[in-house]
């Protein structure tokens, strides 16, 4: 019996050693993030409060349903952009990235931990929004629709995290918050996350396919049975391309400047 246990454990031990630094980085990122209420509370509560005001108090029927989908995308944007764009710039300025390069830590471990943190935030915000929509907005969703919204919210963290990574790798820490806001707020408006693009001048609808958040919003709208433009394949290709290009450009920059 002991021999059998050893035989079973042998393939597991190299995998455990391989994953150990990634798990350690994730735990450290969790502790650092949750000890910063100035970051945690706005990221979790602002999308829900905005939805309560505009989707529940001012919106009725289809408006509540539409805004639930788009606010799931909006709620995922903040943690990804600010978690990467601002925090990475601060880590660069403080020399943390340089220090970690001297440690026996896989180069991707800190970034993957931060990306997973952004995904966790996106999922939690989506769950809170769905709960608010069902209890206060009277929005009825099937279990698969709720799971689909959560999945889209998690997916948004990838391209927006890549954009934040690109900002944080190029911009100094004192300028990063302003630049992130210049990306964060216009993207939400131009993608129809706050109000449908049909209520805005026609140029907004014409330019909408340029923005990754518009593609994510169309996926979320499609999940809950709302009218949506484009195809699932097109949206997936655009979001994947933004993720890959942003990550590669940021990695190239980080290799140079640290």
C-alpha cells in the first residue's frame, strides 16, 4: 500500500512544486488587495450603486435588463484597468518588479496573480449585479443566463487587463491614474455601457466596433436575449487580439525598463 501511495504522489510533487510560486504570488496579491479598502470598496460597490440608480430607480423593464448586461462589463473594467495600470506603475516606481527579478520567482507569476485577482473581482461584481437586478429590478434570468453573464465578466478582465498592463508598463506612477481614467470613462460611454448607443448621435454607433468593451457588451447582451450586433466569433477574435497584442507590447516594454 505504501508503495502504491508513493507511486501516485510522484507525478503530483513536480506539479505542486511548479504551481507553488504562482499560488504564493496569488496569496500575496489577495492580501495586498484586500488590505486596500480604497481600491476594493469602489470596485465592488460603485457598479452596483450605479445600477441601483439608473437600472432600477430610473430604468424599467427592458432598460433594467439591458443595463444589467452592460454594467457587468463596466464592473469588470475598473479592477482590470486600475489593478494593472496604476498598481503596476507604482510597483515599477518602487522597484518591486526589479526586486522580484532577483528572486527565484517565475517572471509571469506576479502578472498572472494580478490577472486572476481582476477576474475574481469581475466575477464578484457580476454576482452582486445579478442579485440586485433580481431582487430590486425584477429581472428574471435562467441559470444559464446568469452563468453566461458571469463568464463574460470574467472574460472582460483579459483584454482590459492587457490594456492596463500596457498603460502601467509605459506611464510613470504619478500620471497613471489620470491616464487610466481617460481610458476607463470614455470607453464606457463610447461602448454603450451607460446608455444604449441608439440614444446617442450616429457617430457613436459607427465607431463602436473599434472598442473592445463594445464587443464584450454585445456578448453580454446576447447571453440574456437582448438585441446585439456582430457575431460571437468576431467579438471573440477582437477581444483575443486586444489581449495578445497588449500583453506582448507590455512584456516587451517591461523587459527594457523593469
